[in-house]
């Protein structure tokens, strides 16, 4: 069964027998010493709505996903 990639850029996968969604994102943090940007791969259990990836990133790291 072929699954289509959602418009949010995430994609479904399997981790053993668990359905997961792979979300590649860029997160920038600002501290007193400056800003730092990093690339991260988040792998939550498959959320109920494929378009939820951006909301998931915002929940995990407030201030990101802008």
C-alpha cells in the first residue's frame, strides 16, 4: 500500500510495529548569548491528522515553526 506524503512535508514510516510520522524541521533558539539554529528530525507516533506536523513542532518547541 502506497501512502502519499502530506502537504506539511512530513512522511509516514514504521518503527518496528509502531506507525510514526517523520518530521524534519529547523529550530532556532535565542538566548542571552545569541541565536542558534539546528536541524532536527522528530519522530512522534503517527498523529491523527497528517497536517498536524507543524502544530506538533510548535507544541514540542514553542516559538518554532514560523
